[in-house]
């Protein structure tokens, strides 16, 4: 069990059902994954039987798998049938764009769309981070989903929680595209948008080691505005509980913080803005030295 990567495979069909997907759509998704395995094996000259996908997790709009092959593992993010087709392609583009600003934003290595019968699925392949900890809220507790030895939610202590929340704000500010006046929007803290590496929870939490380790793996949308306007939105929305009661779907009454049940404090937000601006300035200084 120590090598467990996520949820048990027998939960997979239940997730499709909970998202109001038909059984035939589940079978279609399995067929598309099989076609991915075949094409991946052929493209990389690997025996077919040595390439396999394994279900590990899910989000509001997608299923998460690991594509295993000899000496390599990649994450496969497949849109659920309920997700508007083309949305994942847009997200892949946004991840690649913001990765150019902040390389801790995980860009996909590939986007694909495949058909099975009359159904079509789209998915992204991204670098796999072994047994990563997904940051989330659960019943008004802030914490991490840890896969081993069994997948479970573990609340973080007060200091860990505050440092993570501060660094989430810092990440959003530091990745703002000042050249194009573009910021990341529709952030779902509950949805596991942010992850930390295995073992982070055993360290003393500091801003430095957390900001360096924190990865952003989902960007649903962006907003055109100035950096000052973006900061104002952060200050306005992150002190709020934005999760819809009894529902884990996005709350479209908000622009940036669309699904969270844990308010961020004024101190966490202000410190996060400070750290994000410092990191942005440091990047600019390093770029000017290279030039």
C-alpha cells in the first residue's frame, strides 16, 4: 500500500454516476483511454502490454489518471462528458502561457482529442508528481489529500494552513502577466488546483519552502485587467466563503475565488501580495541581468 497513488479504481464508475453521466459514456471514456495506451505505445516503441492507465482522482469537471510505461509516468486529465468540449484545450493553452511566467505552474506536455463511437473526449498529459498532496477544504477544514498508505484527507495545523494560504495568494500575484494585463481567474481552492510535494507536511512550514514547492495544476480561465485591479479583486474575494452550500461546484458570482469554504485573513492576503510582488520583481531583475 505504500506505493498507492490515489483513490481505489472501484470508485471510478461511481464518480461518473454522481456527475450524471450515463454508463455508455463511462464505457466510451474507458475506450478512449485504451486508444491512448495503444497510440502511446506505438509512438514510443513500447510493447503494448507495458502501457497502462490507472484512475487516481477526480475534480468537478474531469477525471485524473496516471499513464504508466517503463521508466515513465504521466498524469492524464480527461474531461468528463458534462464538460463543454474545447474547455480543456483552452485550459491547456492557459497553463502553457502562465508557465512561461512562473515555471511552478505545470504546463501540459500534450493535448489530445479522441473519439470512441459517437462520443469524443479531450485530455491533457502533464508531468506526474509522485504521490503529490492536493490542497483542499473538507467540511470547513483546510488540509491535504494524501494518497499513501490509503487515500485520505489530513487537516493541516494552524501554522501550515496560514503559510499555504499566504503562498496561494503569492502564486496568483507572481504569475500575473503584466505585459498582457492577464491574471488567473476561476480558482477553486477546494478543487485541488494547488499541490505540494510528498514530504512537505513533515517540514517546518516557511514561506520560502512552501512558495518554492507549491505547484498550480489547473487554470480554468483568465481575466484582463491591470495588476492593481487584480490585487483589489484578491482583497475583495479571498476573505469570503465562496462555496455554494451543499454543493462543490463553482460559484459564478465571483471572478477569482470561485470555490472555497475557508476565508483567508487580511494578514494572509497582504503578506501573499507582498511575497508575490517580491518574486515578480526578482524575476524581472534576473531577466535584466541575463540581457
